[in-house]
């Protein structure tokens, strides 16, 4: 295998880049909801002007879907393993993680082979500079109509944003996270234990799947001066936030519950612009030498 032939130092550098150094045109295609009507003008304008968009019940299930397709959708959050990489040793976060790749030239989105999650400590003071091995999202999620709606909305919106910025053939590193934050009478749930931060990506979508027996969970968006510029509490299934992660910061207040316990389930889909060296460096925390390695012929030959 290609990576196994590299010297130790180079292998570590390449591992850090994940599947960026592997061929992109392998993996199972993800079928999108091309019939979904998206208000691209409003979404993209809000993102590029303000850094965020808040949509109440934007992707809410219909009453007919609550006990069928939505029930199947939210059930996948009931089987999330506990996140064992918490710096505070907390057990309040459960998670699954997977990656995808999108090419506008190919008009194709594919699921990628497994890679661990890696983020630089420059953008993640809580669990940065670690290879985190989370279990992958269940295959059934990709076929669910509600997941497809969320993914399609995000892709169309972020493609529109990039087109307005002059990038008409985007390539995206897409990361999929399922989060459950639990809280109880003696357990404080922390959706963002690192506090105010940036994810180190280009854009992301948050969608509330379920909010059960909790208080708190106020989502705030901040400008570069760390001033609040937007705030909401995702309360209803299908509530969303779209974030221009490169221009703003964000956090979510802690969750509290009673002795019966409660939880907050979130779908988080992140997009990193692979047409931008700056975006790649930001997301993967690459040094100049690692950027040079990524641009080298031996690595570029692995790309499409």
C-alpha cells in the first residue's frame, strides 16, 4: 500500500492529511435529493453577509413522517458510542463520524473509506493534534430521506456561496458527525466543551434531530471581535443553522436536566474547500513542508 512505503516522518505527515493523499474517485456514491427546493439566494446572501443563517423548522418532518421515516432517522442516534477522547474525562458526549468527497466536475458525492478524525490544536484546544478513532455512521443513514434533505440543502447552499466567490467547480471534503449530548441531575451536558471556537472548516450545517427533557443549549455566533452577532435555541426537529466557519466563531451553552435525564441530538455536516490551499492548511493544520508534500507529484498522482 502506498503509505506503507514512506519513511516514518513522511508517513505520519500523510496520515495527518487523511484521505487527501488517496484517490478520491473510490467509494460508494451518495444519492442526493435533487428535487429539494432551496432558497439559495437567501441562504447564501445571509452566509456571505453575516456569517450565518438560522432556519426554524427549515427541514421539519411532516406529521405523516414523524412515526415513519423520521422515527427511523432519529433512531440512529440511539446507538452512538461514548466519545472517549474528552479532555475533561466527561462521558456526556456520544458520537459517530464519517467522511465524503464531492466533485462538481463529476457531479458526484461519494462515501470515503474510513479515516480517523484529526484536527490541529490551533482550532481545537480540547482534542487537537490527536488521531481520534470514532465508529462510522450506520449505512442506513445515507438512504434516509431526512438525511438526504439536510445534505442536499447544505451542498447546494455552499456551492452557491463558492460560485459567488468565483469557485464554480468546487471540490469538498465533507465530514459527517452525529452527536448526542446527555445531561442529568448530576451530569452537565456540554455541546462545546472547548468554549467559543472555530471548527477549522469552510462551512457547516447543524440540524436539531431531537431535544428531550433538557434546558439550555443556546447557540451563539460571534464576530472576530468576539461580539455576539446571532443567537438561537434549536428547539424543534428540523431547525437548522448554517455557518461560514472561516469568518465567525460559535459556541453552545451547557445543558441541564432533572433526575430522569435528557439529551440533545444534532446532525453536523462540515464542508472544507479543497480548491483552496488556505482552507486545506486551516482544516488539517499543515506546516509549509506538509503543504509542499501535498503538492508534490507523488501525492498529486493519487488525486483524480
